[in-house]
């Protein structure tokens, strides 16, 4: 697997979970002898929703809710077969979405 790169994107609503998962991935990759670039924090996506408080009148009275989606990206340069096997066996917490691309 020479001259290849694995790009890993993590997505979660809780920043503590995503940072913990990123550190687990970096430790696993470094233990197998791969070079890791990152984790790089990407911009947090914020979705805001305004909801009327009252079911009938008082349109000016509203509640605001938001969903924050935290993103991290990291590259593993020149991974070995051992690195790929270790990453496949890695158990990440629930609530973290992992997207892996080979480049």
C-alpha cells in the first residue's frame, strides 16, 4: 500500500466523544508505524430552529433550539496492512460517524 493515503472524517454532536475517538485513531495508527496528519478541526455546522412557544397567539414569543455538528479530519500517510487491520478492529463509541476514503 505504498504512496496511498487514508482520509478519515469524524462527525458527532458531542465534541468530547469526537476528540476521544480522534485520539484513539491517532494512537492506533502511530502504534503500527504510520504517519498521521491531524486531527484537523473543521468548522462546526450549526442548525438553528425557532419554534413558537404559544399554540395560538403571541407570535413574538419563541424558543430557539440548535444542533451543533462537530467535524474532525485526519490523514494517514503510507499506511501498512497492519495499520488497516488495527483501524478495522478499533471500537469507537456510539454517536460518532466515521467516513473512511482511500486516496
